C-alpha cells in the first residue's frame, strides 16, 4: 500500500474535538471521534476519516502479507446478492433476522453479511479440475448485519469492514490442514498488531453446525465471556462451555479454569460439505465418482481491530498506537515563542521546522507536521490525543536540535536530526 509520508496538520480534515460526543460510553467511541479518526452517521454506521483509514489500511496490509504467505489470492466480490443464490442453501429464510433484504423492480435482493454462497457459485461456474485445488481466495469488503445492539463504538456495527478468506478442498484432511495453517497465520497477524489473543472454541452460528474457533482479546470491556485454562491452551466461549470457573482443566488436568470478558477480533469456520452439496459444487475423482468440495471460511474485522486497539492502548490523555499500525511514525511539532515580537526570529524557526520536515520525508519517515498557529499546550494535547508513538518538537529551547519524546514516557531528550531519523527507522 502506498501511503503519503507527509501531511501538514493544518490540512488534515477534521481536527480534534475538545469533548466526547454526547451519549458515547465506550473508550474507543470517545477517543476515536475526539481524535478525528472516525465519525458516526447513525447507530452502527461509521465514516473512516483520513487518519482512521490510514490505520485500517495498515491493519489490512499486515493481514494481507500473512495470508499471501499461505498461498491465498485476493479478489473482490459483490455486496448486492440475488435472493436465488441464498435460497439454494436455505439461508434466505434461515438468516433473515440478521440480513438486510429488500425488493426492487419485483426482484428480491440482500446486502452481503457473508460470502459463502457467492464463493461456491464462483467455483462451480469455472469448471475447475481436481488439480486446481485447494482454492484459497479472500477479500476486504463491507458487511451489513441487522445488529440489534449497535453500540460500543466501532466494535459493534450494522455496516463494517471485514476480511473474508474462503478455502475449498477435495478432502476433509486437506481442509483441516489449511485450517490450522490459517490459525498460525492469524496468531502472527495479531502478534504484529500488538494484540494477545486466545483461540477459543465456539458454536458455528448461522454458518455451520460444527464447532468454530474465535480469536478473543481478554479485557474487562469485552461483551463475550471466555472460560480458559491457566496452564494450557484450552479455551471455550460460554455459549458452548460445560466448564465453570475453578474447575480442573478437561484438557491438561493440571490447570484451573478461569473466566474473563473478551472482545472477538477474528473467527474461523470448518464448513464441511454442506454448501457444496446444496449448491452442486462437485468434482470427479480418479474412479469417476462425483464428490462434494470441503469448504472453510475465515474472518477478521479490521474496523473492529481499530476499536479494540484503542480499548487496549490508551491513557487519560488519549490513544497510544502500536508502532505497526500508527497513522504516522512521528508527530513533528513546531512551537513559536509568543514572547518574541520579532517576525524574523519566528520565521527562522518555521524554516528550520520545514527543513526537518522535508528531511524526514526524504529519509522515508511518515510524519505528521503540526504547522498550525496554535499554542504549545494545544499542540501537545492534540499530539497526546492522536497517539502517534514519537513526538518531535522544534522550539527556541531546542537550539537547533530536536526534542524527542515517546508517547508512553514523560522524559524528553535533545537529539540531532540524524539520530532521530536513525531511531525512527529502527522503530
């Protein structure tokens, strides 16, 4: 993904807000809106503003890199679906409570809440041979779900961004092999994002009658409840769990069961052959027998991750972005001396700041430059709220050097430009 390495904050739309929006309860809702990352159109519907889109694009890039390593290919499927294709599996009626369905010119349609039927239709119409399997395709697209509890900021929406990966296989063994490859890839993704997740056994919901797996971040602000072992990797969602807090672990017998609230940031489903059987997606084996394809689906919600990161990484001043997805590497702040009446002095300071800004860009550093005519207090407060990991200050006190401050620390130090660039390139 190509990013603009530079941006002047005077040109950024919109700017920060002093107060949280009325009615906002969750931390991610308050901070992401105040810092200018998202805007709410209505309950469950959000605009990704320029700063927010930068973070989501970086989340997507990490996901894309790890999925591509598994041999998956990216495509983009439609969001508007005809009723007929959903009728083939019975989910037009079976999932109608969460689908947005409507009629236009005497034809019935749905807005996508998932793409299993679309993928199976795509595979069956291309007459693929057994040697073409497994097929692994994914996309990033908008999902629409009739969410009755559209709250918790961007964590729970009626319209949201989702990464869907779908795989089709000739055998259950091959499906399960890739299923575990994706688990490993997901764990790498979440580690790169700075999130510590548990792989949790869960029900299949409207997707499958088999058990699925969720990727849960343990946090008191989560809406899910997870039971897990304090000694091994056993973990179950409370919807299917038969254990309770304090029980001996049924897997390792050594550990004790604990419980925690959690935020779900990903889920995967071993779909089996149901979709292929109902939609006629078969292949012919070496003996001439027709057999259904084995399918699995794998989801990650980038916009949900955006909210989760803010819930996990913030303080009373604002957001603290992990370096892997920060909108910019550095926040450059120029402080004018209001006591100095000489236009010439302040012009020299601005010229120095512009020079540093240009050299940071040439060095490949993504930098947000606060070039506004604003007080030091306002600029520092906005820098803390926006949450970029490294703040660089140029003022009369820095004497031609740069004041370096990390977002998570109170200490500052004076550095030369080359040393600052070296640190930023290592980050």
